[in-house]
């Protein structure tokens, strides 16, 4: 009987994994991403439920309590967290996954330290999981504004960080050699400290890459824990963890490299260069800022053939996506072609702008990535930049600039450029924007929701 039940459980795990893969595949396109999330969620639910039928499972009450707390907490936060705070929630959920992987590794080490094969994997899972949760907490604090988003650069940070990592790993190895679990305490403390020290020097401009990498690390840690569990009483659950962890780790790793490529920087540069800690100096920008009022902008838009809207984090902060949708619809009724230019690192997490615009009901076929839209700017009558900065900064074309080489949206090539900003501050990278001083660029100051609302009102008068 036990063998028959286990065979059924194994078959269900295979089905869950296949559904999970289909979910990841569907997430590759904005039009099917929602369906992909549902598929992945159902796959995880199936894997969790079927595990309860494992003949070797015990402590059902504790498991039910954990599932209830996690499930209700996740449901509540997903319901109440605003879209503008979604990056913070993603950072915390990544951290929770890493923390869970570190905890599983700790349990395995405490219960079976003498098994070098599984213990080595558990140590590796503990290392990666600890770094992930500690780093994710710092990312959350920076994104939430509870600590400065600027890089926090400590003296001799590279030497200190390397020393903390080496000594921490050494404690884990020593625990395996002497078979004494007491050495696991400094092991975990130092690895958590390393995760903090690793993330402190990273500025807000690099948060999309940070979030993506910690997501990948969480997947890798879960996969390593799964390998360790395979030789335990819940070996089949371990197989499910291995597959899920490998999928998440590989997808997260690929996304991390794509995000870094979008900024023309390596992942190591993101994590070890303290980008943004010092501002650009010695680059004098010619020209002056030229304010413009909403009535003049509305007239320019009404008589344009094509308007390209470039959303950024300022739009997200102001929750202006609904007003932007209203503006786009109104322009189209006047015969104006409206398109949206989406930079891959606009906002604070991958796909942030796509999610916000989709929430407002803007059709996916109006959203274009950098490679698709850049060729259209020279023939565009007006580019409307809403709260974006670094991703439209022509300084990326200037040798000597910290942004040099970063692929940007070439909005400066449009016949007219209107930039909506709350003030004259610099972007996350802390670099002055050449675009704002160009002859064809004017500044529409104010909160994005209020400014776009004024544009809508003025357009209705025309």
C-alpha cells in the first residue's frame, strides 16, 4: 500500500513540475503572464497538497499552522500592497524564500551533520539562503525609504566583505570536520552579515538587478536543499524542490544578466563598484532648463501626428497610470498615434512599467521595448517623458560619463521632448541629465498625476 501511494505521489509531482514549467513559459510574454502566474501558483499548490499524503510525513499540526500563516499573509499582502510598492514586496518574498532555504539547511545540518554528502549541500544552501535573506532585507529597506537608497560605502569594504565571507564559510566547513553543530551559529551569523555588507554599497539605480539576482539565489538555495532532502525520509519532496529550485534559479540568473546588459554593466560591477556613490564631475552642460505650461503642451500634442510616452518611476510614485491611459485615449480620438516606450530597467523591478500600464488597461500592442521604438523617435513629433531620468539620459553616449555605453531610449531625437518631473533633481544614478538642457526639450514641472490631469483638461478644450 505504501509503495502504491508513493508512486501516485511521484506521478503528481511530475505533473506539478510540468505545470510549473508551462507557467514559467507563459510568463515570458505580457499577454500570457497572468495565466503563467496562475499556472505556477496551481503547480505549487498541487506539490504542497500531495506532500501531505506522504507516508513518512508527521507533525501535521505544525505544518498546517505554517501553511495557514504563510498563505493568509501572502494573500493579505498581495491584496493591500499598492503597485508602486510591488518591488518592496517582491524583495521581501525573495528574502523569505532564501530564509526558508537557510532554515531547511539548518535543520538538515542539525539532524544529520555526519553525512558529508548531504551536509555539504546543506552548507551550500545555508550560505546562499542566508545571503539572499539578509540582502533582500536591505533591498527592501532601501526601496521602502526606511534607509538611504544611495550606496553606503564602508572603509576597506572589499577586504572586510571578503574576510567575512571566507571566515563564515570556514566555520561551516569546520562544523563538518569536527561534527559539532555549535560552529553553525557563527557560520550563519557571518553569512547573514555578508549579505548585509554586500547590499549596502548598491544604489537605487541597480535595484532591478539586485532583486533579480536574489530571486535566482533563492532558487539555487532551494535546489541545493532539495538535493540534500533526496536522501532523507521525504526524498520525493526533495526532487520537487530540486526541479523548482533549478527552474527559478536559471530563470532568475538569465533575467539578472539581461538586466545588467540593459545597463551595459556586468553583474560584478553592479555588486562591487558602488555605482552612484560619487557624482559625475567636470562635465559642464550647455543650455538651460525651459519650463512650459500644460496648455502649450496640450496644443503641441493635439496637433502631433505621433506621440511617444516614456513612463518612469515618477509615474509609479504618483500613481498616474490611469491618467496616462485617459490622456492616450483622448489623443487617439483626435487622430494622434500614441505609443509607449518601455526601457527594461525603468522603475525598480523588471517589468514594473509593463505591470502598471497593464493595470490601467493600456493594450499590450502599444508597448514597445527599446530596440523596437528607438528608430521611430526621429520621425516622432513629441516624446512625453513621465518621471523617467537615467533611461533617457544622452550622457550615456558621452565618454567619461558613468552612464557611458548604457543603452537608453533616444528621446532626444524626437522633434519635441516634454519632460514631466516634480523638480530639478537627478536620477537614481546621481548624474545630471543632458536631455533637459537640449533646445528641443521643455520641462513640465509637477506631480505626474496632477500634471497629466491638467493635460487632459486642456486637451478637452481643444
